[in-house]
C-alpha cells in the first residue's frame, strides 16, 4: 500500500465497526480464502481514527515518502498551528510549512484541502447519508487526493463496509497470492473474486492486507 498507510505497534483499542462480526460470518461462509484467513488472524479488526481533516492531511503528507519520513514531517507540520483545523492551517506561512519538510506541491495540496473544508464545499455533515461515489467525487476534486486516498478514507475513517480499492497494489498482490497462486491479476479478476465478498468488500480487503503484514494496518 502507499506510504501514508502505517503499521502500528499495538492492536487498536477502539471499537470496531458494528457490522464487523456479521461481515466475518458472511465471508467465512461464502469465501474459501476468508474461511481460512479470518480464524487464523485472530481477534483483530479495523479501528477508525482521527477527524476527517486530519486524516486527509496526513494522507497528503505521507504521499510518495517512507512511513518514517512521513511521520517526521507530520510531527513538524502538526506543531505549527495551535490545533489542526482548516482555519488554522490557512493562517500558516508558506515558509514555515516548507521549513517543516513539506514540498511546495504538498503545501499547495494542504492549502487546497483546508480551503475545501473551510469554505463548506465539502458536505461533511451529510457524508453519513451520502453514498460512497458521491463522497469520492467530493474528495477527488481536492488537489492531491486521488481515488486511492478516497477509498482509504471511506474504509478507515467513514468505515464504509463495501469498498473495493482496486488501485491498491497490496490488495491486488494479496488476491494474486491467495486466489491465483501468485499469477498476475487484472482488475477484472479482482472484481470476480470480490463478488463473493459483497456486501463486505472493505472487511475482506482488510483481511487480505492483514495477511501480508505482521501487524494490523491503520490509516
């Protein structure tokens, strides 16, 4: 997965989504790989973290850099405003943001993100009632946010249950390994596998990721 996804040292202590147990029961019943993975991986689950603005800002900071570098720059950037809010980020000086380790492009992206939140162009309070694609359309209109980031946001922040992130290389790798004996996998192949996962593609994707990592993934 991209650099903004990090491995945590402890299993998250937050409550998993309410649907998690039902999703696992469905997947174990319907899919031969999940029937093995879910019991083998034990009592772990996705946990939501952070507010929307902070989650998306971290995803921008983490693009195209190592996890360690992303954390270092984030710590330096997060120390600049009194609190991590869109309005406070808009008050920051570009020179200070650059001094924190951000590229000129990422500064532009973070400013655009803050403007989208501060101006009300994002219907944050309505997201719970909006479908996935409507939220994706709002997010990808922000500079620096593409489909992969939008899908990760749907899964890890909004806990949407049926997201299939086909732009995620680790998911495709896992599907290749578990379902095709390591042979190359197309998007069409991945969609065919995921038919058995519906309506819990997010959960199945999480277990595929977890099967390839020694510790739970967090975003």
